[in-house]
C-alpha cells in the first residue's frame, strides 16, 4: 500500500547522510515504529537506514520503541528486520535491550537457512560479547 511505499522511499533517502538527520528531525521515527508495530515490516528497513552510523538517531529509535519492535519481528527471520536491528543496535547505546527474552529471539535466528540473516544475527550477538 501507500504507507509501505512511503516507508521504502524514506529508507532509500535516509541511507544518504545528511538525509537521515533531516528525515528523523521531520518526525519520521514515530510513524515508522507505529507501522512496524502494526505489522508493516517494510518500516524496518527505513528505521535501519535512518539509524545507520548515527548514534543520536539510534537513541531516538530505541526511545520510540523501535528496537523492541524489531526484536518482536525476529521470529519472521526476515532479512530487512535483522539488518535493521543490526544497524539500530549499539552496545554503548542500548545494551540494556539485550535481556534473556530478546537474546533468545536473536539466537533462534541463527538456524535460518539464509546465510545473510545468520551473519547479521551473529554480528548483533558479537556487539554484546
């Protein structure tokens, strides 16, 4: 639908600095997190692109509940979700989000048939080793 297409477009634009800062400052984080929570996993990619290499945006996404929402999507073993989680996580910023429940969700992704998904899951786990 139109929201998914908009999330995809925002993600494409956000991957290029300083667009990610402009998009985040324009208020895109909360609607993207709401989309993710309502079952629109296309928002995951946009959140990941916004967060890529920007600690302030990573914190804003975590504070808006975006990292927790990404963890809830892990059982889908969707590449965009695990990539977004990798790009939004930082041991220095949001290590508090690694609890036993979230760790279990992340470890379950390791049995994915998709090597890209396993690699990103391992990269997230390594952040907290």
